[in-house]
């Protein structure tokens, strides 16, 4: 039974909202029940941003995730401090180790340190760090298919940015490899 409750969190401009949207859109493409609930800090860029995403086989009663996330995808230190406690025991905690040197405080989680910024930089586009983290998440949970995410990305980016699909596909692949190793 699928019942993923994901928190994507980081600074504004790191693509955390896009990560959440893509998981939701991919779930819709696959005929699953989904919800996406964004939350922004008051700043336009550089402030905090997070979203709660659910993907399930069953109807979703509430889009709010309080202390029962199955996974948290964390892009910066303030988000780690804020959301680590919201993950259930034995849940997944994905940490962007490029920007966060601190180790997870909890020992009852499956923690993955993904050097997302380094991987994205090696690909030649730092803006794909969110896709690296998304790839790691997809590899661990199999909540939605990569092809569904890429299909959703094509719709989200539109024709003007269609040339970015290939680098995003590669970033997703590298993120998956990072947690497989």
C-alpha cells in the first residue's frame, strides 16, 4: 500500500516547490491520490520554503503533515533543524550534504547524505541540485516513476525550457546513484 508523506524544505530559490509539484503531478499522471501544500517564508528569495506532499492509493483526508512524514528532503540547515522531528521512526531523511555539515540528531531514521550541489555542479548546472535530491527520493521510495516525473517536468517547464529536460533527467539519475552506492 502506498502512503507517502513527504516534506520538501530549503531556501526559496532552491527548487523545493518544484520538487513537490513534480511528485504530485507524477502521482496524478499515474492515477494516484495526491496533495501538495506549499508554505513560504515572507522573503521572495533566500527565505524559507517548504511543501508537504502526499501520494497514496487511498483518498487523502488532510494535506497537512505534522509529525508523521515518511520522508523529509532537506536542502538547508534551518530546514533540518525544523523538520527532522516530523519524520516517523524508520522514515527517510535525505540531507543535502553540500550545504549541511551537521549530522542528523535522530538515530531511528534512515539518513542519506547526498552531495546534491556538487553533483549538480559536476553536471554543469547548479540549479539541478533539487533534481538530484528528487532522484535520490525516487530511488528510495519508488513512490512514482521517473518517466512520470519527466513527463510532469515537460508540462511544467513548457516548450521554452524543453532543452532543460535532458540535464534534469541526468540529475535525477545521479541522485538515484548517490543513494544506491
